[in-house]
């Protein structure tokens, strides 16, 4: 039980960190390259512990992200749900993917996420230059292997007491 | 535990598909309500209060950095700064002596002309939180909210000029838009000759554009633009920008004019929130409708020659 609880603590800590990284000030040029940390973290937890993290979390995190970034309320919520639904649906298949294939899948999810944001911005005429949407997909794909390894490690560390018992 | 493993998501008795559908409907409902009306302020307020600690924590390293800079400054540097400030203060006091006389004279003249008096503006210093909102929209968050009496549409200044206006307030924080945002426009006059026009943001913090002046307009490089106060949002008489480039093309109806904002849009750390208390004729009906419509970000009642319509 302690193991499960510390997994939960690690997950919550990582999600709060992801939210913080989403608003940490960066120099003007680097700001456009900021990866979607929240998506990456959520995808990781949906992939590894789907018994705890699902669409409800995607929805809540999305609302928090909307408030933080001053976007339309519900915009990031919908985009995050769209990105995490395929993970939850096909997670047994995704779990056995080799790293390269998994990264490609995550890239597609990030593209779906950004496209949703792009589309909603366009419909509500708050559109931005298209490059603003596509760079995070590229940088997100580049940092995904790192996120995955750190996550796996944290997961193993926090689950260890349970294994020891 | 094994039963839990099999379930996907913390099940509320709903399968994945229906749950997705339900939450997506809620999200869509929220977006439509948020876009059409401003009924969701309560939800946003609640969320922003929850998130305030996070914003504060993100801001902390930057605040600490500035604090450390102050704390470790040498005595010599502080003395230099003190002397500099004393000199500045003396300068300003000399100017102020003349200002007092001018203000009195101005009030007398206005009274003679039957025009309303311009009351002094009340200001409050707010600090910009070091959090990024969106790299392509020129917006920022300040650490004052409804609890300090901040309201939507309120003007923000820095030491050098007009910076922007508040677009959304929460209990502890407020979101503001800079005058350089591509969605922003504010009514200005050329200080030299009182020519009215509108300065539009371009999405570039170094440039504002003045798209509504004909080729024959009396405007030159180096002219100072000050806020005209015609939109009702910004107080009048504060510097906005300096004209940097005027291009008159014979084939086109309007001149291409670009101006450089007076305020340090990216450098400001502290800003002044202004409550302009104005009475009488200056509040034309057009300004009130503008104020009532939260969808319009522009300080101007419209993009076009409408400020002229308000001239008495």
C-alpha cells in the first residue's frame, strides 16, 4: 500500500511540476519551443498507471492549464482528453512498443493535441501563427524519451518497498 | 488490487467511451459559454485561487534573484543610486513647481470655457508575476486583483508611458494585454498638433502601427503620441509612443506609419494601475457601450474615424 501511495505522490509531484514548467518564463524565442509538459506527463501516467489516471484527470488538468494560460475555459481540457483517450484505449498495444515506435505514437498524440488547440483558436478567431502550434510537437517528441526514462525510474523507485515486502 | 488493474481509469461506473463523450460535452459546453458570455468568472476565480500558490512558486526564483541583487549591493553602488535619485527628485520637483501653476491656470481656463475639470488619477503599484502566458500574445499577469479594486478595462502604465490594460480579473491576480498585442488598439493624439488617430498593436513589442492617417496628414518622425482619453479606457495625456517611420506612397490612400512604444514593454517589472476619475462631457455614451462590451479589447470605440465623432 505504501508503494501505491508513493506512486501517487510521485505522479502528483510530476504533474504539478509539468504545470509549473508550462508557465516558467522563457526568453521570447525559446517560449515558442516550449514542449507540452503536461501532455507528456499525463500520457506517461495514463500509459503506466491507468487504474489511477484517466479522462477525469485530463479534464481537471486541462481546466487548470486553461486558467494558467488565460485560454478559453475547456480548450486544453478537450485537447488533453483527445490526447489521452487513444493512450487509454490502446495502452496494452502501446506498452509493448519499442521506444522509437512509442515516440512516433506520442508525436502523433502531440500533433492531435496541438491541432485541437489550433482548431479551437481558429474557430474563436484568436489564431496565432501556425509555427506556434507545430514547434511544441517537435520539441515534445524530442524530450519524450527522456520523460519516459525518468518516469520509469521514478515508478520503479517508488514501487520498490512493495516489491521488498 | 488485480481487479483495479483491469479497470481503465477510476471508474465511476462508466466505460471509457461514454465517459469521454460526457466530459467532451462538458468541455464543449464550457467553451461555448466562455466564448459567448462571461458567465464562468466564478469557476475561473476558484481555479485561479487554487493555482495562485503555483504561480507564486514559479515567480519565487526570479523574485529571490532580484532580492539577492538588492541585498548584496555594495554601499558605493547604493550611494550612487541614492545620489542619482536625489538629483532626479530635484529635477522633478522643479518641473512640478511649474506644473502646479499650470494646472491651476488650466482649471481656470477650463472653467471659463465651461468644460469639465479633469480630476487627478489614482494609482496603485502592482508587480508583474514572472509567468508566461502565451509566447504569441502579449499578455502578462499582475499580482493585484478584485480584492484590490482592479477592474476590467483598467489602464496600466509604467514610468515611461502607457503599457496596456486589464482584460480579466481574478481575486488575487489580473491578466493584462499590452498595447503591442495584435488585438489591441488605443486612441492617441499627436502631441505637437493634436491630430487624432488610433495606434494598433502589431504583435511586435518594438512597433505600433498607425494605419488610419492619410498621406497628407501632418505627422513626422520623432513626433510624440500621447493617449487622447477618447476611448474612455485610458486616461488622457500619457505618452504612448514616438513616431519612428513615416512612409507616404503616392498610390495609396493611407500613409504607413510605425511608432515605438514609450513604455518598456518587456523590461517593466512594476506597473501602475490607474483609476481615472473623470466627470462630465468626457464620458460620451459611445465610451460607455465600449466599456460594457468585454469582447472588444480595443480602447478605441471602433477602428476608423469614430474618435472624430466625439469631438464636441
